[in-house]
């Protein structure tokens, strides 16, 4: 299985530490990006106060939203 640079997409040699095309560090780069995305997701969930659970979402879509739309048409 060949590896590709996450920065420029060029194929990489088997045990390389840096991309010869763009110079991007390869070792640990993917795990760092995953950790960064996880941190951003956790931060987003903490900052967002109005996330609906699946049951709340279904009630909204089945009952509340049609009522609002009907009222806006009338």
C-alpha cells in the first residue's frame, strides 16, 4: 500500500519522514490532524447550546415545523 502526502498528494516512499515535493513532515502528521479535528468538534459541541437530540429533532420536523409553515402561508 503506497502512502501519499496529505499536503500535496504526491506519492511517498515507504519509510520517508518528509515529502520530497513540498517538504511536509509525514510522521505523526495524520494523527496530529485527527487530534486537531477532534478538539475542534469538542469545542463546537461545548459552544453550541441548541443541539437537538434525535427525539427532539423528530418532534420538531413532524409537528412544530409544519405548524410554523402553515401559519406563515395563512
